[in-house]
């Protein structure tokens, strides 16, 4: 299976829609989901998971997201990039704006910073 995520607004395949309806109806009625429907849903989920792992590898970001939501615990963590900042850097977006002051800062690699800093002396 080499399925891609459907585009927003795209039609859901009829078999998947029927299974979705069967699961929703069973849950709403308080009865068990038909074993055959449950098997098909599990199989599709397993295939999707394997495809995602093959395409993207393990995406273990939950611990870091929880830590970021709490804020830095110490001075060392305070200097680490957040996931959002790391994504900006990887996309090549080096300009960051302080939302409080509106001032824009440009991030540069450390060796470039050292070169610029030593040239200004």
C-alpha cells in the first residue's frame, strides 16, 4: 500500500467510511464493535503506521514538547532551542522577531559569529 494522506476536503473511501460509521454506531449504542470491522481498522492503522515509520522514521518528540510547555528548568535548558526554533533554523529562516519589542534578530552559526565578532575589533 502506498497511500498518501487525503487532501483536505477529499472524499473518504467508502469502505473506510462504512467502518467509521459502524464503530461510531457501536460505541453510541454501548455494544462491542464487530470483530471484522475492528480487524480492518487495525490493519489499516498498522499499514499507515509502517508507511509513516518508513517515510519519516521514529518521531519521538512528546517528552521534549512536555518539557517545553513547562519552560526551562535551569540556565542550560534556557539556552537550548525549542522545537519551533529548530524548525525555523532547518528551513533556513534565520531572522527571529521579539514579540514584545518587535526587534528582529539574526541567528548565525557560531563560527560565523566568531568571524564577525573578531572582524569588529
